[in-house]
C-alpha cells in the first residue's frame, strides 16, 4: 500500500472521529428547551429513579419529592422572554438528559408537566448502580413466583406465624421472600418493616450492637392485612460472623402495637441459591 493511500485513509479516519466528536457535543440551543415562569412549578418525571440532578445556576430552585420526579421554578421574575436561566442535568440509573430552561413572561407558555421522552435519553453507565430498579423488580417477582424452599425458618407471636420462604443471591444483592399468617380476626396495620443485624446471644453485662439495614427494594407496598401477608425484600449483599443474626421485624401501628419478627442465621444466608438471569426470560 503506497504512502498516498495511507495518508488518505488517515485523513478519512481523523475526519470521521472529528465528526463523531462534534455530534457528541451540544450547546444549549441544541438541547430540548423548557419554558419556565416564577408563578408556575415545572414537574419533570423520569421512567426510573433519579440518582442525580444538577441546576447550573442559582436562578432556578428545585427539589425531588419522590424518587423519579423533580420540581423546578425560577427564584424571581424580571427576566426577558427567551433568557436562558439554567441548564438542568438529570441522571437516572441508566440514562441522562439535559434541558435548557428558558424564561417566559406568559404563564400559559410555561411548562407544568414534562415526561422525559425516549429520544431525549442518552444511555449512561452509572457506576453507582450495579442493578437497575426495573431489573431488581423483575427478579423480585420471579422470586415471588418460586416455590418455597425453607420450612423451618419461622417464629410465632400473637397467634401469628412469620416465616422465610426463600433467599436468593443475585449479583450484589440478597432477595428474601417472607410471609406472615394471621390466625386472628384482627386486621394488622403495618407501622414499619425493619431489617437488623444483631448479636445472636445477648448478654446483660454488655450492650448488644444492633445495625439497622436499609432495604434497596420492597416489592409490595401494602400497609395492612387481615389473614396473610407476603413480600420480597432486597438487601445489599453482606457477610457477617456466626455470632450475628439477621432479623426482619414487622411492627403494628398503635394502639395495639403487636410485633413479630423472623431471624435468619448465617448458615441460611450461605445457602442462598444463585438466581440465573436466564430465568427472567422464562414465561
């Protein structure tokens, strides 16, 4: 191959790379534009949990009332129509998007409700997310539909039985399937469900160390039940010594204030089945 051909190929590749680089860069004029006004709250909704939001100036304030929604509003008026007040960057578990916020003096032109559309999403590999909430929920439903493999991990209190049905290890997470059978006719109104790691044997001479764990996901959001309850709880994968025990505790709203818990030994955690991703594709 002669030198001229090599040079032409090199120039073509360089030109292609420059074109790709230019296409990957955007100015605020190329971004999706949202018109805003200080009298109107602009609500932006994502299709999955939002992990990070950046508002480029202090001319606009915002908050995140729920995990997939943010609210934005200019701090004050006095701007000219078309003024760019800020660029808002939204990063979810698997994509990011940006909007240019343009001021409008006409209230009827201000955007009140905005849903992030597919073409506005740029794929993003979020290093803080090893499993998306969507995938986690799909796995949890598969665990829910799996037959119970544990029969002897249970406890009784207040004429109720709480038991662990299954425990699976999926990537960096444990999926724990548990249920409660209520043998009374009194409805159980759930106050909270807590997960704790505590000493297996408590000593009166020392203070027991209790670590409360925050679940990554609870499949069901039911707040009361009369005869039966079931849920799948997802925890970040952990290891703990044999003298510790993992406890799932359910407490009732006052006034009756019943509570029941089930304890999971380290041996049970070690026996957690791995859950193959192929199972997600099965009908």
